[in-house]
C-alpha cells in the first residue's frame, strides 16, 4: 500500500502554502500598523502636547485677564474716591479763598473807616486850632489896640 497508514491524514497542500503567506501578510500588516501608529504618534504627540500647552496658556491668560479686570475695577473705584477727595479739597480751598476775600474786604473797610475817623479828628483838630488861633489873634489885636490907645494917650497928655 502506497498510501500510508490511515492514522495519519495528509493535509491538502494548498492549505500549507496559504498559511505561510497569510502569516507573512499578517506580520507585514502588523508591522505596517505599528509603523503607521508610531508615525501617527510621532506626528500627533507634539500637536496634543501643544494643545495642552495652549490650554494651559489660555487658562493663565484668562486668570491674568481676570486679575487685570479686578485691578482696573479697583483702580476705577480709587480714581473715583480720589476725584471726590479732590472735589472736596477744591471746595474747601474755594471756601477759604472766599473767606480770605471777605476778610480782606473787611480789613479794607476798617482801614478806610479808620482813615476817615483820623481825617475827621485831624479836621476837628485843625478847626479847633484855627478857632484858638483866631481867638488868640483877636485877643492880641485887642491888646495891641489897648496899647496903641495908651501910647497915644500918653503922647497926648502934657
């Protein structure tokens, strides 16, 4: 018997040939898949890392913008308070200037009143001095007249 023992069945030959080709094709596809996956990871990893960095940078920028917004709001409030304080200062300065102007006007009026009173006192003094001078001159004229009459009587009496 040329066929051999019935215990061992022979496999078809075509199936033996397909298995190494299929295995080789599977290994080739695995290698190609690994290469494509590695290439994709190599290409996409920086993008993914960059996206994470970009998200972090955006979060930091958002936080900084919020801090800036808060600072500007606080600055606006302090500017408003400063403007109010300066307005009060300007009003108090204006009130002091008005008071100083009023006081200066009162000093001018008091000085003019004092000058007027002093002038009236001087005019009264001048009038009194003039009256006294007139009285003294009248008395002196009377004395001169009496002296003249006595002198004339003395010359006329033998």
